[in-house]
C-alpha cells in the first residue's frame, strides 16, 4: 500500500493521474496503445490505471515496421497485464502484407468477448474465414459490432465473404457494420429479430439473397455494393431517418411501411425506373438529400411533376448525369424547396472530360 506522502509526491509531478478513473480511461482512448503501455513506468497510480485499461485500439500503422511475431507478443503481454475487469472497446485494424496468425486472432477476440466487450471493431485484410470465433455472434454485452473483412487469400475461393454461423443472438446490439460478409435472409432476420435495440445497420458488399429488410426500430440503413440473388427487395422500416444506397438499381428497391426520412444519399447505377415504388414519397420530409445516378434522374422526372413541397429541405446535392442537356429536375426542386439554402450540382464524368477538351482546344 502506497503512503500518503508518496501519493502526494506523484500528484505534484503528474496532475493528470489524479483525475477520476473514468476520466483517465476516456483520455487514454484517444492515445496510441504503445505510448499507453509505456506509461505504466511513470508511477504506481499509472500502473493501476493501465491494468484496468478499457479501450484497446490496435492499428497496424502504429506497428508497420514490426514483424508479425513481435506484434503478437505485444498484444499477448498487454492482455496479460490487464486485471480481470470488463472491456469497453476492442479495435483491431490489420492491413499488413503478412496476415495475422489465425490462432492469435481467435484468442484475442475471445478475450474481448469473455471480458464483456461493448464495442468490437475488427478490420482485416487477407484473412482465413474460419478465424473468427462464432461466440462473437452470441455475445450478450456487445452494443456495436463492426466486421470488415477485406479480400480473402487467393487460394481461398470457397466464399466471397465471411460466412455467418447458424446461431446469431446479440441482445444488446445497437449498431452493426458488416463488410465482405455473406448476409442472407435467414441471418439478417436473426440479427434484427434477436437484437431488439438494433437501430443502425450497414451492409457493405455483404447483402446476398435478400428480399426483405423489416424492422420496427431501425433508424439508419446503409446498403453499399451489389446485391446478389433476387433483384427486387423491400424495405419495411417505418422509423428510418437516414437511408444510404449505392451500387444497385433504384427500381429494385421498394418500400413496405414507408418512413419519413430526414436524410438520404442515393447513388445508383440502373438505366431505367418503372415507378412502382413511388420513391419520392419517402424523401418529402428530408432536410438533406444527395441524389445521383441515371435512374434517379428518370425517377425524379416521373414523380416531381405531381410532387408536394419539400418543406424541410435545406441541403441538396444532385447530378452525375448530363445536366447541361436538361435542367428541369434542378428547376423543379428550386420551385418545391422554399427553405433550400445549399445546392450542389455534380457533373457527369464524361461531361467534365468534354469541357476539359473544349478548354484545351480554345487555348
């Protein structure tokens, strides 16, 4: 037990260490992990603080000159010095040209799960799809889960992305981000049905064989990348406030229970729009819109003529088609948006190249 005089001496030379433990942990969450570990040598107070570290953030950029074996020893020692206390955040970003050892990866993630981690954020490149333990998907403590798996090794051609286990049950989950993970209808239903607080869902190059995204609590939805399986899918999320969609055709998206979106970013690649989904209705309450793509242009031309006023719209980005040929959509938005304060027009890449060539000829 340290004496009062010793504690006073440490306090005189280290004003930060006398702050409450929760404040110190918050400050350390913004620091590099290698510097944090070295701070154990400063005083007994700092040693105890580091042993109760709540945020473990391992970024390959802090270790890019290290061999993989040295990095693994560092992580092992870090976990060994921690006391048996819960862990708030475990982040692992690894994009080294040499992959991590699968056994080490499983061991570290299981450590986080066993210590009731709340935020689990794993971003890997060149991974083995059997490396992630299935206990990730039954962790009762995790509130934010992000798995961004990158490309698989060349010799692994069995699956496009990480395959999810048969059982998924995350009762505390609020935010889910999956990239290069094979999400089919059954696994998505488990995520939504067994995560009653799931409000934020991001699927990046992950959605396969989906026909319905249905949730009474979902507030933010991102679909980024090509959809595989049935072309059309339905979104039924009446409380959705933000929607982001990139990489699929607009006519493949239909709405069940329609939300009143506050913001949307839509950048689609389709060539046509059949008008069956009446898309403009979900955008009328938005404050911020970013609308890009040739099929978006067709949709707007079909639905804007009979469209009510955008009462709340203040920020609009629009384009990625040949705006110089037809300004109807832009003019109609100006007529229907009395509060619009910021308008950004995005030119088509081909149009930009044509203008550059014209300027060169004129010179």
